C-alpha cells in the first residue's frame, strides 16, 4: 500500500504523496500508485510528494518527489 503508515512516517505532512517502483534489473523508477492505492512492484518502492514543486497543477517526476 502506498501510505505513510506502511512506510512508518509521513515526511511531508499535509501534502499528497505518490509511490514509485524501481524494478530490478531495469533501475528506471516510474510511478506505481497515488497515496492510499496499492503499488504492485517487483523491486524497490519509494514514497514521495505528488505535487510538482515548480508547477502545482502537475504531478512531480521521480527527481522532484524524492
């Protein structure tokens, strides 16, 4: 599950988050879920902000969210 509870903390309170999956051996992170959704991933999952810091109308890319 893509949630602060499953990751043990909320590093960005009061902001929407999303999860990224870095599949192995590809090592190219891509969005796998919004906060509260299931992230199906065979690799490493990262939890980050959803809102692009430069354009709040856009979702953040992996580089912005981490």
